[in-house]
């Protein structure tokens, strides 16, 4: 698969992008509108045709199962963010500090990517 560019048929003749197979046949062109940039077309290709949707769903499922193991952890993190949002925004409280608090309270090393979703 590859990204190809073409001129749209509207009055402005904008350059649009589509996803095509190796033979040049268009597979996806954003419902006829075309993607506005090659980066957006590339992202759509990853999501639709290269397993991106399954990877995202797998990560979400792992996160949910992790929080099911530790009752109250999600509420604890929520409380930390609510009580310290100004300090977090200023950089006085870092993700490492929050992970340390979680380790002290629950005795678990939580992956850092579970803090943000």
C-alpha cells in the first residue's frame, strides 16, 4: 500500500491524498473527499489496514484489566490529579512522583502510560 496524491474536482482544485494498493487502484479516499495531507492518509492507513485499531483496543483491554486487579486505584489517581492539578501544570509534581505515591499506597509498579488516556 502507498499514499498517492491527486487534484480534487472542486472549484479550488486542491491537492488531496488517497490510499492505494501496489497496482495503483485506490482503496480508500476518505469517502470521496480525499485526505488533506499525506500524514493524515498515512495515519488512516495504519489505523484501518495495518492493525492500528486492534493495537489500540488491546492496550485499552490491558489497562482495564490492570485497574480491575487493584480496587480503588483509579479513584486514587483521579484524586491525585484533582488535588494537585496546579502543581502538575507547573511541573512541581511529576509523573514519577505520582507513580511513587501509587507504589507506596498499593504496592504495585504501574506502567507510566496508564496515567494518561
